[in-house]
């Protein structure tokens, strides 16, 4: 529970900083140089965003800036599981599950290398392939949640993937609105 709690604690500051950076991208792209508008973005608007629940933060990023993650539901469910682990002695209750059950979704990554085939000069080729899969586990209200080592590692992979998706979305948005010196590559 501590590992998951620590990993998930990175989400809130990342989302808040992402919203601020995205708003500053719009500001830069507008060509304005209004100090009060900038202070509003980094002060009042940031504070308003900080007060939102995480699903509402994600909604705002998606609706206003088109920044989202395919792992959104995974992470929200991981947050509910972690809440049950931390605050409810590992028991999933109906309030946390928001019903009678909760589906835990975890992303896994498997790396594999095909059999060795000699390359020119006899050097082995590093030809790793990556396969991502999602696993699910249905948890019922009233159930004691015990996560396996593989589920904990998968949860960390899921959180890392979510963070990467958000950061990629921020970078893409900055390029699209012209707030970077980089040109969008097609």
C-alpha cells in the first residue's frame, strides 16, 4: 500500500503543473504580454484547479487542451484500491467501489527477443519487441484486497505509462499551438 500510495502521490502535482504549463502555452501563443493575465494563470487559475477532484482535473485537461491518457480508468481504479488499502484496512467498501464491485485494471509490458541469428560480422542483434497487455481483476465490496507482487509491479508500470501519456500530451499541445521552438513533425 505504501508503494502504491507514494507512486500515486506524483499524479496530483503533475496534473497541476501540466495545467499551468498548458495555460502558459496558450498565453505565449497569443502573443500577449499582460502581467496580470500571467499571474492569474499561475495564481488564481492554478488554485481553482488544485481544488478540483482528480477526475474533474482530468476532464478539464481533456476538454480544454485535449490532453488525456488511455490509462485514465486504470489509474482511477488504482486510486480507489489504494484508498481501500490505506484508509479501510484493505477492505473494499461500497463507497470506495462506488457500487458492489470495482475492476482493477493493470498494464503489463513484456519484452522478448527472438532466437539469436548471426548478423554481419557475427555480432548478435538486440531485437527486443515490446508487448503491452491489460489484465483485470474484479474486486467485490467487502473483500480484503491483497495484491500480488506482479500486480504491484504492473500498477507501477500503469502509473508510469499514465504519467508519460500526460507529459506527451503537454508536449504535443505546446507544439500544436506554437509555444515551442520545435516544429510539429508529421
